[in-house]
């Protein structure tokens, strides 16, 4: 049983609409920053040294295609970690001195000591 030309047009139109919708959602996911891990390494800027935050060294890089940033935070060889802010703010706390870091997708990083670790 063959499809009528009208049915064929409907199924083609449905497939086209579904494809465009899926492509739009995938593009939004990646370029909003939420899917920044899927983007090529060439879309990331170079690591840049930032001023120290509460005695911690910080290097940050920002993605040029999406709303995303990564930060490498370290204190010598004692402790280091990587933070990711893909579309939303990222946060982390250190074990050594209780500093709480916040990284925004535009590459700004801040740090605060927790109440019990605040220097006197």
C-alpha cells in the first residue's frame, strides 16, 4: 500500500520540524555552557594566572564559544583541584584552610574563609 502525496508531505514536514527542534535544543545545550565539555579544545582560551585568592594560586581559562570557564586552584603541592562553571556558577571548598571558592562562567573567581577557619 503506497502513501498518498499528502501523507508523504506530512511525514516529511514532521521529520523536518523534529530535526530542527532537536538541532536547536542540542545547540542551546552546548553553546549555553552546559555542554562545554563537548566543545573542541581549540575553543578554550589559554590558562591565565590570576591574583592569589586567600593564599591560593589560581589559573583560569574561558571558552570562547560558550558561557563556560574552568579554574585550576592550587597551594603548592599540598592541595589542588579543578573547578568548572559550565553555564552556571561552580563552587568548591578546600580541606586545608576551609576556603570556599566560587567561579562564574565569565571566569571571575572569588574565595572566602569559612567562619571556623577565618584567620585571627
